[in-house]
């Protein structure tokens, strides 16, 4: 199997042998000299494994083996812990991942009926947790906060569901949500889920054009937004962007009848907001008038839950479609195990609900587990760089920045190189908190390769092992699966419940992009290395791979080497067209005051490549950058 854990390996045997391993952890943390990056093992700290849901590698292997040999049994047992109006039949799932055998199809729990909102709210309330805090909201300004218990959240969701039904939104209709991280954002997602409407959240940092493009593609019956938001000291007038996007969409024949607007009075008063009578409605004027109970729409497990657009490397954005049943089970289960969830935890994911991380690990995964989730409206740098740790301490009520309440740290979206890993581990987590470096994608719905924090030692910079039910394969450029220690294209051999089912309106593009490159596999687009102990190391997008004299070098590998120098805070590496040279040495290194990053922390290497090859009129949409001025600085710096 892909779990290439060699039993002859001294270190891994060490994991299996129990308590003695703690000494090795100390040795590593204290900086015992290590042979190479790959050999550095960081063990769970004392006491962590004993209390963990999966407390040893053996226990993981046993569960993993079962999940691969009997996926139907494994997942249906987990699914039985949720509420289903009607159960699935004999066939728990069907899949065809091989284009040579016909249309690509993935179905889980087909024919069963359920509702995600019911499982996240009503079910937890019925279990006696109605008084537990569901959302702990922290505003942009320190001291501006609010909270909702599970019962209060359900009431708010029901009011909005009733309103949406009243304006004619039915099962299967799309609703675009363009909102900042107010509590009303998860409320809007859950209200759609309750009545069977398909939400499409558009990150509220996207430009008019990006929003219009998404509206034209999914043709929503309504848009839910808010008038403005403060991010740090900046006020962003979201409603103006929506107005322009709706004009743009109308030009393309898509007329949206309703624009429900939440008045965010801490950013802007309603009197100052531009308004179109007949189309625009203030949330506060209508929604609170509706009943606080609302019947659930029972949905087929394979009905769509949401669309989320992800930028394609070429052409229009791809509408990634996730369905109800499988996504519900997969996000709930990955959340539970990757974060070793305990009911007493207060959990904070800093991602915005405009990204998949916010869908799966702010809204659905945690609430399905009955967790208390922190939702943060502001920016991590406002009023100063200590804001995150301020929030961590605030919700545990300990002294300023003690971070004693932290149990587990998570990381996602970019390779976390070993130096950054060690900083997070040693400085933020006091060498005590395991790091869940979770590898996944918008398309995968939930984590595919992730540490289980109490089960095995970590290697800084590696996402470690596959989650239950996931069979990764590293293939070469011809699609041959490589065995053991190797590096190549990261693909997946089988379906898992949280996999996306199609690209909205373009099943052919779904097949071409993900299933045609290597017949029989889902192709992730990422490069990956598997080491001698079976650990997986993500090396970056394969479109970013640098080819030097036939040697294929992952951007992440060069970046890791650069940031291992103490003077280098972070690095982004791209290849430019060049004569074939004999050595893999960088031609130029530019020192830069900052890198072009999205607000979710992803480095936009596409922009760097264009700058490096001086294709300055092809920079594309830079509106999602956290700080677009970085681009001008980089252009000036790289003018050679
Ligand atoms: O290249 C991988 C990188 O982010 C891509 C997916 O991006 P997106 O669909 O926006 O989803 C972000 C949240 C999952 C992947 O193809 N990536 C994600 N997680 C990691 C990662 N690269 C390295 N290590 C990770 N843990």
C-alpha cells in the first residue's frame, strides 16, 4: 500500500513502542543535529497522544486499512452518527474515475435524504447543546464582539430561510453571497442549506468583474451582501461593487431580482448607501419579522450544496460543485480527527468563508461537530501584529499573549517550509502543540493528506500521511504509479465522500482537467515527493515546476532552501524561459519588501512569472491581493 512505513526503521518503531519516545522529542526540539530535513521527527508532546482520538500509528493503520478495504462499511458507520430522513440503500457509493470506461461519476449515499443545516444545528440542540456557544464573533475593532448559542443561531437561520422562501427561492435555486466575516455570512450559508438552495459564496475582496463573472455563470435568484466593511482602517463599500456587478450581469442577460443588504453600521450608515428601490432590501427591515422556526427541506445526498469558484490557470473560473451527503460526512470527520476535536475546545480558523477552508472548517465541519467557532471579521495586522494572539488569549481569558490555551495549530494552502514550521511550532506553540499541515484543495472538499496530531511524529514541512479512505498515488509523466521513495505527480486512485462531483455546467472541463491527464486517477496538479518513511512532501503546483536541463525542480524545494537563511523571511520562486543551462542555480535573486499574496496567504506566482518575464500587460486580476501595491514595487525592483 501507499503506507510505506518500514518496520525496520528505528525511528518509526520508536513511535510504536510507546512512552520512551518523549525523550527523542526533546532531543529534536533542543536542536540535536540531524542528518537531513527528511530525518527530523517531532513527536507529540507528553500527554498529547494519551488523550488523542487516534493515539498511535498502529491505531491509524488499523482504521486506514479498514477504510481502504471496506470504504462502504467504514463511511456508512460514520454517516450513521448523523441524521438521515431516509437511509441509503445497498450501494453506499458508486464511482468511475477512469475516462476510458466512460463518464466520470462519483456518488455517495445516493437516494438517502438528509439536510446539512439540520445536522449542524437542530441535531446538536436536540442532543442538549442548545445553550452552547456556536459562534464567537470578533469584530475588526478590538472589543467589538458578539456571540450566538446553537439555539440562537438556529433561530436566525430559520428567519432568513423563511424570508428567502417568501421571495420565491426554492430547492435548487442559486444564491450568491458576497459578505465579509460577519456572523450573517455563515447564517446565510446555513439558511440556503436549510431550504435546499445552492449557495455560491464569492470572497468579498473580489472585484466587480470577478463577481459579475460568477453571477453570470450561476444565475442566482438573489444576492446577499452588506453595505460596507472595515478592514483595519480601510472602509470597503461592498454594495457599490455589487451594484456595478449587477449592471455588468444585466448586460450579459442575467437579471437578479433581489439584493438583500445587511446594514453593517459600524462601517457605514444606511443613509449613505446607494440604493435601487424594488431590488434592494435591508436585511434588518425584513428578516427579523419572520418566524424563528422553519421546516427543513429534505434533500437527496447527491443534490448540490454549494458552488465555489476557483481560478483556472487559463480561461474562466471553475465552478466547483459539492453535494450534500458526502461533503457533510467528510468535512465533519476530517475536522474531528485532524484537530483531535474535544467538546471543550474553542476552535478558530482564520480563513474567510469566501474560500473552501472557510466553508469546510469555519462553517460546516466545526458546526457539524457541535463546536464553538471563532469568526473574525478583521485583519491579523490590525491594530497591530499581535492581534491573532490577542484573540487566542481573549477567548481563554488568560494573560496577554500567553497562548497557553493553544492545543493544536493548523496550516493550509501553501507548502509550509521547515523554517516557518519550526517558528510556528517553537515560538507560537511553545514546542508543545502539534501542527496539522493539511494538504487539500477546493475540489477535494476536505483534507486528503494530514497529520493526525497524536498518532505519529511529524516532520517539519511534510503533510505526513493520507486521511482515512484516501489512496494517493505518485505517478510519472506517463501516468505510471511509482512505488516507495519517489517523486512525481500527486494523484488519487479512488473517490472519497467529499470529492467534488463536477464543474458547474462543464462536465467536460471537469474530465479534461482532472481525469484525462492520467487515466484512472484524479490528478491534483501538485508535485509531491514520498520519503523513505512514507511521508508526503508537497513540492508546489506542477505548472510552476522549473525544468533545468531535464531536472524538474519544485518551487517549494528552492523556497525552503532560501528561507533556511536567517536573513530571509519568505521567498517565492518562479521559472522564466531561458537557454538550457547546466546547473540549477538561480540567475537572479530580487530582495523585495513583500510578496504578492492573496488575503488568504497564497503567493500568486502567476504574477511573479509575468513580472520576471516582463509580460506586464498580462498580470491579470490583482484585486484579490492583500496589498496590490507590492506588484508595482516588484516591477520597479526587477527592472533590469
Ligand atoms: O498547491 C496546493 C496548495 O493549494 C492548492 C489548493 O488551493 P485551493 O483550492 O485554493 O485550496 C486552498 C485550501 C485547501 C493545492 O493544489 N496547498 C494546499 N494545502 C497545502 C498546499 N501545498 C502544500 N502544503 C499544503 N498543506
